[in-house]
C-alpha cells in the first residue's frame, strides 16, 4: 500500500470511529490539497488544545483556502469540529479539514 493510500485509510477509520460516513473522493481531494504535510508526523495532526494552531487553521485554511470571511462562525465551526473528534487523541489534519469543508459546503473547491 502506498503512503497516500495509508493516509486515506487511516482518515476513513478516524471518521468512522466518530460516526461520520465519508465521501472518499472529497477526502482524497482534501488530502491531495494538503500536499506532503500529510506524511510528516507533526504537520499531519491538528493540536486541538493549542489556540495558536487553531488560529492557523482559521487563518490559513478557512479564510485563505476556503475564502470565508472572518467571524465568530469560524471559531464556532472549529470548536464543533474539535467536539466531533473528542476522544480521538491524534486528530488527523485531513479529517479535521474534511469536516470543515463539509460544514461550510465548500466541496466545489475540491471538485
């Protein structure tokens, strides 16, 4: 199995573990969009307890990549995603971003 296929498999498992059925094509597109960062142990994970990390998710991904306007709904969506993944010790960035893409209906960016 390739390293990329392994990332996708682990991401699908993590989504399944929290009761989310995944669109594998969208998940794959989100993973491709993250580039080589998905293979590095540190950058492949979101440190949900680190406010600076969550600010980077908001600034770089939600505002920068998805083109959303800054506002309290972005922080609420991040908090909701953290809550969805509660109990998951190693929150995969692919999964975290996938859930945010779905939350805001921005699937077309990855079409």
